[in-house]
């Protein structure tokens, strides 16, 4: 993983402190460590429980002044990215390689990204080191692109509960509702993923995934100053877009989401040999003795479950870095991307080529039947 970290040394050091100061809410009674307009209260994190289930009340809308300033900053960013040439882009085909952290290994992936504005996106991945067929993800309007097709899972957000063992099987209507909910979740996740990429390329709201913007603050870092824009979209999408004040180019997107895993340890248990990025470790009390009553064992199970649920509901910071902007037919696009959870790199992407306004084979946006 060291080669990935060294690829972005200045960027990591320059932004780490500012990102933490802006993305994390200040401690109670402490002044915000930011300059300029104060950021509104932290919105419900992606994956947080809906209102009525422990979520905080929705924050008030941003002020007109914050919205206006964000619009001015983004206008300067679009001008720096190409201005009229950027506005004229209708299709993008990009190829390159991604190195993804998997355990102690870096898995190489060759990809092709196809974008046809306003509402078509597909990414095809191939792993030369693995004997597996290519995968494709994306969307075509309101339809999800996913190959190979994944079977419907039992349950899922917004879906009715599956039939209990020994109970009646789900009705056709319940199964249809379950599958529709799963498709809606996959579509929302895919469009949010596209939005994170597109913010570094187009710096604007998208017809296929509308977003709103408001100025939050200016973050100080060793490399200079960054304007911080609050970004919000459907499905509790909430992020902070960092834009360099001198170049007006996007630097990073930061957002909050649940951890990827919760590891529970007990006294005397050795720590895990490796911890995947995004996983959190929590300590639980010692398990009851074998002679403990059934009630004591049941209470212990409930206690550990509550600790795990609390950790799973506590969001952590995810980051998406944009770097190495180069000219492509009068438009500047980032030729390097880096993903991180906190300060741990999870993948690095390098683009070889961008082709603009070229005709794309409609089959690339084919939707599974």
C-alpha cells in the first residue's frame, strides 16, 4: 500500500487537518476551526436512521448568501475546467487502471468509463490477475446497469420482511415490492457514485442526480486555502467539496458513512492481525462463565449486540481525491483519483485517455432483461 500513499504525499498532508476540522462537528462549547461563513449543523449521514428512529432533526436550509457564494465559486471552477469547452461536452469515454486494496494485496483493474449526458453512465472492469468475467455497473435513465446480474436478496431497505421459517411465504406483491426496493437502492447508490466522480469533472448539479450547493467555510492547509462547499442530493447524500482557492480546481470530496465492518474484541483476546480500511474495533466486556445462567448469557448477547449496533450507526469519514488535471481538447479533467477511508487509502485510479464528444455504442448502456 506504500506506493499509493507516496503518490499523493503533499495532498494527504495538506488536506488531512482541514478535512477533519470541516467534516467533523466541533466539540460542544468549542468554536469552529474554520474561517468565513459557518457551516450549518451536520446533516444526517448517509446510512443514518430515518427521522423518528434516533436521527437528528433536519437542519435548516442554507442562507441565500451561502448559496450565492457557492454559485460564484463553482462558476470560477467551471471556467478553470474549460468554460465553454466544458459546457459543450456531451459524451466522455475514459480508460485507465485502478489499484484496489484487498487485504494485504493491491488488485489491478483495467476499466472503461462511458458517459453520455444527461443520464447514461457505465463502467466496465476487468481484472487481468483474476480468472473472472468482466463486470459492468451504471445506469441508463432510471434503470440500473449491472452485469453479471445479481439475484434478488431477501429483505433490503424499504422491502417487506421475508416470510419467517415455518410461516407463510411472501406473496407475489411482497416479492415485487422487495425487488423494486432493491433496484431503487442500487440505482441511488450508483448515481451517488457517479456524482462523486462528476463533481471533480463538471463541478455542477446533474440532470440525472440534482444537487444543491452552499458555501461552508475556508479551510487552511500547508499548501494554501481551499473553499469548502456543502453538497446535498437525494437519498441523504451529503458531502463537502474542497476547491483550491488559487487554481479553482476541485481537490477532494469528503462525506460521512457507516463503517465497513465492526470488530468486537474481549479482554485477553489478541488484536486482529489486519484491519480492513473502514473497519472499527470495539471492546466488549468478558463473556460470562460457562456456569452462568441462561438469563446472564442472554443479557450479555444483548449488551454486545447493542455495542455493535452503536458502532455501526456512528459514521466515519470517507474521502475522494482529484489530482493531476490535464488539458483534453480544451477541457481539464483529473488524471488521478484516490479513495480513502480516513487516512487509509483504499484505491488509486490513473486515467490513460479521455475521449470527448465521440459516439458511444448504445450496447454499452444495455440494461439487463
